[in-house]
C-alpha cells in the first residue's frame, strides 16, 4: 500500500487558494498553452501533466 505525497494544486497552478473558478480557468488555459508538449518553444510534458492533474 503506497502513500501518496501531498500535492498543492493551487501552487502548481500558481494561484491563491482564494481564487474563484473564473480565475482558475483563465490561469489554467494560459499555463496549458505555455507548457503543452506541442509548443516547440516552451513545451514541457511533465509540467503540462502536473497542471492537468491540478486542474482536475
């Protein structure tokens, strides 16, 4: 039985825990574009997956 490490989703999305849903969506979309693996300049698959997990 493995123990999962605590993941601070707000920290991963670089937002305040007091952020409303609109802000969360806006920041997620911005960061997802930036780190998407298809983005040749700033793509980062690991960071993109972390963002998706935090958003979910």
